[in-house]
C-alpha cells in the first residue's frame, strides 16, 4: 500500500513561503523532517507546531493540518476562500504551491 498524506493547509500571510515535501512516512516542513512511521492505522496524536489539532492515520493515510506561510510580496492580495483549495493529497515529492501569485513582469 502506498503511503499518502492528506494535508489541510492553514494559510497565513507573512514574509516567507513554507516548503513541504513527502517521502514514505516522512513529511519535511521547511527543512525539518517529521517521521510518522510509529503512527499506526487507526491511531492519532495531538499535533505540535507546525501541525494543528490532531494527526490521524486513517487506513494508512496520514491526515494532518499544517500552518502554511506565504510571502505577501509575491502573492496576490485576494486568495481563495474555498477550503477545498487548501486540501492536498501527496504520496511523494514536493507540495505544489496553492497560493495565487502576482504576475511576474518582464523587464
């Protein structure tokens, strides 16, 4: 069974962009690896920052809510208010940016 993370992002405007990637049962957040090997199916743990709420393993899928900081210098001022736009399933690789960015001007 392929391990998958179901990630709910909690976007926060600021002066940096959050980096998230997944490899196996490890989620890397801004360069810090978090290993969820010990979180067995059907179990849950109370989250610590940068996670929010409970982290659950539901039939092999890790459900986690994460703080997601984005740089206001590069982001559009109006971001989606649809919660579904901030729920991402990821089995490996780097999380694709969910923030609407300003157009880059050619100079």
